[in-house]
């Protein structure tokens, strides 16, 4: 791994990394996806975070004909900007045959294996994990079904539930994991519609899926939700093309940029905490303190972050690979990260709002990670550090401080807030 942040790392973490993902000769490495040719610089996480912070403060849109990629090039690219027959076969409605040997990226010769599975939210991460596999000698096996949650086989067969096709594919994903017994399993599914209060039944299904993976003694890592864009209309959320929003709001990008408070991925956090598995906070790769800019600018140009309203582009993920590698290494290797000092929401464990809203603050934690708040309860809404709710409501609020350097993500004890 490239230790790019310039902060001290524990010797034990380095030894663990080398022991679990031992390198092999470059000639042995094989992959059907490669790093984008226009991107060659070794981007450190510290530099990326600085670029994101500067970009999040910028209101003026770039010329979309000169972005990386340009809107013209973007329209000609495959899903997420990936063109690969293997990708199309392994990201499909029918489970690929011999997936353990035919849906392989990264270092195909390595004995250290990582299984990436789920829906399109999992598929978007393949370019970054493929390059990680090449750089760190990890065999990456990838299977996913568009629009199908990986716990579909656990849903009862009732009107409106998952299709038989989804059920079969999801069960095949579990069977593949059981046969492979990979070192690492990364299940990812769409979690951007569960922000207010996730369906307890879906949480239960997801937890039961993770329990099946834990029995295999694999290290389970759950990725946080990447930024997404939506516009509220009279009938509900409509997902637009983010470049269309940029084109309309050429001098007011704040009207387009997602915010950290609107994108918590609550279901994934709840499941990871309940099952005691690793949660990988992706916010540092996309977001500043309050905003997640749709365009990240650096000396090489203006990088479009999203391929469409709900997925990150291959170009962006490929560009940030070095920064991604320096952050994810602590999540992939059990015991290689450090615990933060306790994060505490200031005030008592039970508070009463004096009006329809209350603004919170925290103390403690370690490192430079972002602090975000999640509120559970009917009508409970978080906007950065302010919680609002209807009269008579009770919200359970938890603060999270993002991972940074060698420090893992940390959460506070929940606080109850009553709204009279």
C-alpha cells in the first residue's frame, strides 16, 4: 500500500497488510480492466480531501465539454464508463457459470481473495477494487445483479417482493461465497432511500445475510453510500442526470451538490453495528464537511464525480485509486486500524428541544474525520448538525466521526431528543 497521508502508521498494521496481501511479481498480474490512461498521478488522500474542500466551496460550473470525462465522451461510455464483456457477463440477470474462475479481476493468480457482490451499487466499485487487486496482489471476484438486493432470497414471496430471478441470483451469490470462503466479502446494495428510518424488515434480512457470511470466517466489510442526486417533486423523488443540473445551474452549483446530511446510508450503518462487522466510511473520498461536489477540480482538470444520478463514474473512481487504497487498507485487514477516542454528543443522554429543532455538537474522537449525525424516529430529519421533528416526536440521534489516517470510524452513544 502507498502510505500517502504523511502520518505515522503502526508497525503492526504494516506487517498485517503484508502478511495478508503478500505481493507477487508484476508479470503474474492479470485483469480485463485497467487504470484510465489519462490518469497517471499518484493522488494522496490528503490532496484529494483538499481538492474536494476547495471544489465544495465553488459555485461556478466548469465547461462540461472539457471535463474528465466530457459529457460527449460520457454519453458514449458503457455502464459507469466501463467497457468490458466480462463485466457485462458478471453484472447480469443470470448468474454467471463458474463465477469463481470466470468473473475475476485484480491479480488472478493470488491465493488471497476478495468477493464483491450485490447490485449496481456494488458494480460501481469494481474499477477501484480491480486496481487495488492489481497493486496489492488480491484476486477480486465480482458478481452482481442490476436492481437486486443481495438478501432477496430471504424475502417472503408476497406481492411487491423481490422477483424469482432476484431470489435465485442472491442465493447463488451466497452459494458462491460458501464455496470460495474468500478472505474478504464486500456486500453492497442501494441504501439511499432509507435515510429517515429504514424498514426494520429489510434491516433484519440484511443482518441475516451478513450472519451467513460471518459463519464462513470471512472478513466482512460494508461500504458506506456514495453521493447521489435527486429532485423532489409533488409525487416523490425523481433522479435526474447530474450534468443536466450542472448545465442549468452554471453559477449556483450548491443547488446540485449532494449534502452529507442527506446521504447517511442508515441501513448499512445499523446492520454493520448490529453484526459487529467493519463499516468502511467512503465520505472522505467524495465529501467536504457539508457538501459532496459533483465536480472535483485539481491541476489536471475538472473531474465529474457521478456517471448518473446514483452511481459514481469509472473515471472518477480510477483517478482516486491511490487515495482509496490508502484509506481502505485499514478496513480490509482485521485489526490493522486504531480505535478513536470516545465520541460524545454534548449534553445529557436525554434532551428536550425548545422548539421544532435542536443543534448538536460533539467532543472527543481522533483524527481529522468528518462528523455526521443520524436520527432515527418518525419524522426525524437531520440537516448537518441540526435535528428537526414534529411536535410529540422522539428522535434517537447518533454521531459518527469518519475514518482518517489509521483511525477507524467511530460512533457516539445514542442520545434521545424529545420534541414537545
